């Protein structure tokens, strides 16, 4: 087997590995966390807040505040 044939085999193997790798990476980014659904569109927000003191929520939302509370405005379909 000459150097030209070995080179073709090596090149073919390299291309095959690259294609398989690209396919695996594409598939990994095309599915969501459960593996079946595509990821949801970017909402533009990456902020996450965690309440370090959940009891403060109960202290804040007294019965008087609950009675005066109004629902948050919701987007309307056009």
C-alpha cells in the first residue's frame, strides 16, 4: 500500500469521525433536557432569584395585604 492510498484512508477516516462528531453535537443541542423536545425560545431573561428566607414571605403576606392584592397584568392576544 503506497503513501497515497494510506493518505486517502486516513483522510476518509478523519472526515467520517468529524461528521459523526458534528452529528452528535448537533443532536445534543437540538433536544431539550428530557431528550425529546426542542428547547424553548430564549425569553431574554437569565435572572433567577432564590428567597433565602421563605418565612419572610408568609410574614409579608398578611390577610390585609392578600385582600388588597390584585392579579398581575397578563399579555393579551391580538
